C-alpha cells in the first residue's frame, strides 16, 4: 500500500533527534519502509550524524557493532530490546558510549524495559509511538525528567490527539480506553488509488489509527492494543497484550502472542503461542497456573497453549498473528509436548 505523504515529515523527525550532533554515532534497525525509520535517517543525515545500518539484524554482530563503532544512540524494535535483556554476553562497560536507546514500531513490554534499564543503568531508554499515515512519530517519552513505564510518552509538537469511545465516537475521560485519533501537520494525503480506504481512515479530518489506548492526569499516552486484535469472549473484550505481558515475565519465555480462536459457545477463546529460550523445556501447567492466578475466567487460556520453535515477526518486530493460526493447520513450527 503506497501512501501520499508530505515533506514536512523530515522537519518533524528532526525534533526527536535534537540532542544529537555530528559527533554522535547512530545504529538503527527501524524498518525503513515506514515513515519513522526513513524520516529519522534523513534528519540524521541533515545533522551530519554517522549512521550504521544493517541489511538484516544479526544477533552475533550486534553487540560488537555497538562496542567497536562506539555507538551513542540506538534505534531499536522490541525484539532487539528483548535480546539486550536476555543475552548473557552483555557487558555494560563495553557499551559505555551508548547514551540513548529509542524503541518503537511495536508494543513494548513494561518488564522488558525495566530489565534493560537494570542491565544498562547509564543508558537513557525512550519509547516512541508513530504511524506512517501520521507522518512519523507522534508520541515520545521526555528525554529528560519523568518517564512513566508503560507509556509511549506525550504529544510531540504539531500533533493533536483525542481518544474516542468505540460505541459513539465521543471523547473518552481520563484513563478510559478508546481508539486513538490523530491530526498532524505531516498527515498523509491518502492511500494511492484506494479512495475507499482513505475515506474509511478519516472522520472530519481525524485519522483513525485502529489502536486502543488512554491518557492519564499528566497527559501521558498509553497504547493498550489493536482493535482488530481484541478477543471477543462471550461479549467480553479481552486485550491479548495484558496476558502476553504477564506470560513474558517468566524467565523461560522469549516471545509470546495470544490470539482468539473460534469457539461455538464463546465466540472466541484466548490461545497462547510461546517461543522459549534455547534449552528451556515446555511447561504448559506453569503457564496456566500463572494466568489463572492473575486473570478472570474469561481471560484465561481456554483455547490452549502452543509452544513453537520460531515466532513469526515482520521487520518492524510485530508478531504476525495470522501466521500463528495457520501453524495449527499445517503443524509446521510446532513443538510436540512429551
């Protein structure tokens, strides 16, 4: 899908990098077919910053690149942040030059950020949120001052946001979950040759992101999920993210995704797909005990648990949930419990 966007996005992207200069070295794994990755690179070039880009992320080379090139800023996606949290080869002294980590493109687990902060205590970890349709990043945690774990930050300049109720399009109250709508000076003009999709994406000039979230008293924004990914259990709306975050806290778990599978009685039931760290053994009962102790009955994994060899993700680090359901049909990539 090709978007028609405006050139002002480059100027907007420069705001996120205001603390950088020509002496900085930036390593980036953001997807460059998205506005956030592309416009950030263009703004960095304008600042005279040295940029290191891998054609494909290589875990074996990653730490060496950060150390050998004295990288000062890393632009990462959540799976790479997960690597920093889990790898036993991490030596903070070898990464003394790393001042900033910016992470975006997909939902970031709260416990994951805490783990990396613990291991790299001298590095400033900042979360971002954006959409290509809006022209790049729209929310960002403050570089300095208060950072709220779980929040993707506050509004960037030239961005308007409102959170609306799904049932009526009325604005939500504080901490009430609704759909995130945006207006920006860098908003796309539309989807090329897709008039219907363009019309569906906008209401009175507001872009409907399809993301769910809320704001708090201090105007920090929290993204809680995607409307299309919500699981509908007997009329209840279940966010897969909250279940995934709890499972992800287990040391054996590398990646986790919860999706809704069809059920004749309930409509859908939550099912977890789990990729374990190398050498760890599947323990279905352990997962069930954890989830059952933390969530109401309708949020429990009554659709089952499936351990898999490799979680399907795209280059932006987002889990390909439709591919998970296909695995059940082909039995590819599945781990048989003994």
